[in-house]
C-alpha cells in the first residue's frame, strides 16, 4: 500500500513547498512573475551573446585560414607574369574574402607588382565578381569600386559612372575616385559639373579629388563649370581653383579683383595670383591691401611677399598697425625676409614703429630670423 502512494506523495511535496513560499498578495505575485521573466530574459540574452561570440570566433578562424592559404599565391602573382600553379580552389562563398585580401595586398604594392596583380585578378575572372558587387548593398559596392580603382581600366567606365549619382555620399565619392583612376581628364569633366548639384559632397572631399586628378585635369573643367553653370551653388566650387593651374586661372582671378567680387572669391583669386607670381599684378595686389575684409588683406600681403623687392619696406610698415593680428604678423615676416635686409636695417625699422602691437609682431619676426 505504501508503494502505491509514494509517487503521489513525491509529486505533492514540491507543489506544497511551492505554495508555501508563493505569496497570496496579487501585487507580490505580479512582482515575482516579473522577476522570473527578467531572469529568463537575461539568461536568453547571455546565451545569444555566447552563441554569436562563438560564431564570430569560428568565422574569424576560417577567414584567417583562408588568408593564410592565399597569401603565398598573391606573393607569387606579384613576382611573375603567369599565374602560379596550382591555383587554390576558390568556393563561390569565399569570393568576397578573396577580393578583400586582394584589395589589401594592392595597397602594399607599387609599379610592376601592381600590374601583375591586376593581370592575375582578370585571369581568374574575379573582375566580373567586382562588377557584380556594384549591384549589391553599400558595403559590396565599396569593395567592388575599390577593386576597379586598382584596376584603373577605362573598360569598366560604363559600370561605374551611374554610381556617381548614388544617394549614398560614400558610394558616390568612391565612384568619383574610381573614375579619376580610369581617365583623369574625362572624369573631372563629369565630376565637377555634378558637384554643383551635389551639395552633400563636402568641399574637403572635392579638394582631395582635385589633388588626386592633378592641376592639368582640374583647371579647364572647373573654369567651364564656374562660367557656364547658372546654378548659384556653383560658387562653392570657387575655392577649388587653388588646385588648378594658376596660369589658366589668372584671367578669372584678375576679373574677380577688377569687379570687387565677394571676399571669399577675392581670397581665392589672390591665392591664384600668389602662385603665379606675375609682377604685372602688383597694382591689383596693392589695391587689395586696402580691402575692408582682413582675410583679403592677408591674402594680398602674402601674394606681395612672394614678389617683394628690397625697397618695399615702406609698403609693409603701415600694415604693422593693422587691426588683425595675422596681417600684422605677416607684414612683420615680410619685412624680416626682404631681399638684402640686415639686422641693422631691421633695428632701424623697429625704432620707427610706434604701435606696440606692431612692435611685438616685428620683435617676434626678428627673433624667428635669428633661430
């Protein structure tokens, strides 16, 4: 008889113990339910984190094994014109890893080694994989554009050009870099007019593109864009003229000085004339020294400094009393570096300065000259 009631007793004991500790108050029961739910959720999150960590660890190990397998192959490709034999097997799921490692390797190579790596990529047919990535998401597009930028083959122009108008700023600028690598002159003729309608392209990024392209490719398209476009947003491209050829930008710069343009444009014009260093612009620079805007006066002073003559001390002396610290210091530096100037001459000029701020500026310039 006892054996028949043992199972029931064993089941009833835990239930009675649970009912003994379970609160009768409804609010306490709700609080206990919440605590148990929170504990279960915490355990679930911990399990998920551990699972994702293990997945990431194994993926990283597989990625490292893949890189170790292909690193000798890439090294041999950069040393010879023919593909090494045998070629390691490349599963379809690993093609993205292949392109990532290829891009990383190309950053470390120069000259003929880069060309050999380009030849190896095309021989393996992976250039088509790079083109396919252009139809993917942002990350895939960027990887594909990087590959095509290293290849720098104009044959892929039509595939890259539509991405110049991509809504994603990073993708569009990466496409611009790739086009410049393919054909510098043709790319700038396309990029600069597009930049007028792309206010999301930051000016420093555009300046970087101009530096990549070189002044010969930048000057004419930029001048055509500034003079031919009726969009008022084109004015923000004016600072890019400093990356062009000053000989071709000089007519535009002189016209801005003659028509008393906006201070920002006048500054760019003066920087162009400063690079040119043509003595025929001396009169324009002297007039700019009287401009109401301090940055314009500073740019004019820097341009005059580049073509200063030994008898220009009377030109720079009044500027030691300028309200702007930068103008005073630039004037003092110009005086200290005049052709044929001596310490005695500088001391005599110092005694003629009555403004104490101008004295400080000249004193600083003389001290820098002695170092």
